[in-house]
């Protein structure tokens, strides 16, 4: 577990640079990626930023990049998950009820 924690700290430090080349070089050196993989390393970098709880200060920037590059559904899925299971489920359930039942679900 200590190895993962160390890796995660180093990864987050590299992600914080917002430099795709540095992220790619780091992950290749760590044996997590192969040269040329993934096909879209910039997308992968922003998704990792969005998924990192320690990089919350960069989440809005990640969301903006992802949405502006056609990845809105991915951004919402990852960023919503980062807010915790309770918040995610509550939001999803509330939206589903509103869509399904509309005014019927509201008293009066």
C-alpha cells in the first residue's frame, strides 16, 4: 500500500504540471503506459486530474477541457463520482424521479 501511495503522490505532482509530455514520460517510466499508448494522452491526463481527489483545485479546469473537447459525459461521470457516493446517488435519483414522474411526484 505504501508503494501505491508513493506512486499516487508522484503522479499527482506530475499531473499538476499540466504537461502531457511529462505525464506520458512518467507513466512510461513507471511501466503504466507504453510508448504511443494511450492514443490520446492529453484526454487521459485530464481524466486522471478529474479523478484525483488531491487535485480538486484543478477539477474545474479539467471539466472545461473535457467538455470543450467533446468529453462532457466522461467529465460528468468522473467529477460526480469524486463528490462521494451519497451525493452521486442522490443527484441521480432526484433527476430520474423528476424525469419519470414530473409533477406527479410532488405533493399538491
